[in-house]
C-alpha cells in the first residue's frame, strides 16, 4: 500500500524537477495534454462526466487523456504523481488527501456528510479555504471541484440467511475489503468489521474467490464493477456519503492563461454537476436490477450504526487532527 507522509511529499515536491509531465507543451503553439489517472472504469459516471463534459470544454487548448482502472498509476499513488509533475489530474478521495494532510479525514468520516448537496455546500464554504490552500502550497495539488460518488453500503458474499446484518455487532469478524489508507481502515473498524486493505481493481476477484467476505461501495459501483455477480446481500448502512475531488496539478494550472484557468474551472464544475445528477439517478434506480441478480437489499438498524460509528471517532486520534470548530461548521451546513 502506498503511503507517504506529508513531510516526504513536501521534500519530493521541492527536490524534483517539475517540468516532467504536468501539462507543458514543447512549443508555445502546441496543444496542452491533460492526463487523468483514476482507478475507476471508463463507464463509471465520474469518468463519463470528465470525458463527455470536461474534455470538450477544454478541447480548444488541451487534449484530455484519461487512464482508467488504475492503469496509469495504482490507486492511492495519483496525488504523489501530480505532486512530482508526472500527472495532470486525478479523481482523488478525501481519504487519499488525508495521507498527506490528516485533517482531510474529517471529510472521510462516517455519517458526517448528509447528501450530495451537503458535500457541495461544504466544498464551496470558506471552511474549505485552509484545506485547499494547504494542498496547493504543500503538495502542488489544486482541488477544483467535488464529485459525488454516493452512499456506501456493506455488500457481502454471505446470504442474509447466513448473516443478517442489523447492528455493528453483526459485522464482528467480517473480513471487509476497504481501500488501503488509514482513514478507510478506521471507518471499517468503526463499522464493527475486520477491514482488509485492497486496491479497487482486485476486489471482484477477491470476492469471487472468498479472499474477503465483502466490500463497501455505493450501488452504482456495485453495478459498474459487477460485484452483484459475486455477492448475496447489501445492508444499506449509508455509512459514508462519499465524494471525490477533481485534483489538478498546481504547476500545470500556473502555466495556463487566466482565460484557460477560468475554462478549466468551469469545465470541472460542469463535469462534477453532470456526474452528480447521473450518479444520483443511478443510485435511486439500481436496486431492482441488483435484486433481480439475486442480491438481497435491506436496511439495517441505522441508529445503531450511526451511533456506534460516531462514538468510535469521538476522542480518537483521527478526530484530534480536525481543526477546531470545523465539524460544527460542516454540521451547520447540513439539513
Ligand atoms: C474504492 O476503492 O472502493 C473506491 O470506491 C474509493 C473511491 O475513492 C474511488 O477511488 C473509487 O474506488 C474508484 O474510482 C473506483 O470506483
């Protein structure tokens, strides 16, 4: 699993030549190339939004080159690649940002964001300014916009007859795949499970062989990655209303004209807005399809999950990294 301390990132940012690949043309008249790395598939709504909305909007001055399924950079290594000048863009998670700046874990904490609109209000609120500034100044990564991934639920190989998940106690000993960073693993434990770190691209095989008991992701991901083929149940825990940031190289950004910067910002916002609507639509309409493939979907005791998860964060090392007052500010932006 990739893990880099903030200090190491800062050192590498300072020490390495930043001319490598961020978005620099050989000649002034050349088009720029914006390379994006994601562990998501080409059919993932965030990828679709970038290809169908972002790319055309910047096409007059930049070619958009996406690399899907972790083929350009493995999941969790994209931010470092941007920081080193080897990549222009990624679809980054708050959990990945927290590898460099632990306070980003607040945006990766269970039952904090309430819905997609809440994510947008939080991202655009002045409370984000200090987070964004730190990412730019210390990592060389500009967070352009917030994308909606969706409500993450617990998705297991066992049938409900074998394991009926009502409370966190029912997940005791369940080997739940979570992505490989500290924030994810903390959340997996907070849910009551025994989390196993694993890259997204390995999850289907691990579910089909039984190397893990389950995974957590929103319904659109369960369909896109065909996890419904190798699992039997989904407990709608909604433990994380998950987001991603459209992350952009600060070096590449600084090389753009003011007009181009405005266009890139607008294109990112438009792609995020388009993707959000598509993802929400899918999230609301996929349950029947998943059920028709033999996966039982049901709602557990949400109060039990929420109170247990929140209790794990209170007084934790994770919560100690959150700047004073930010949780209250986030909550105040909720419904
Ligand atoms: C995952 O690994 O479970 C996750 O959902 C984490 C997200 O942050 C995001 O990276 C996503 O995978 C990938 O884009 C694949 O959908």
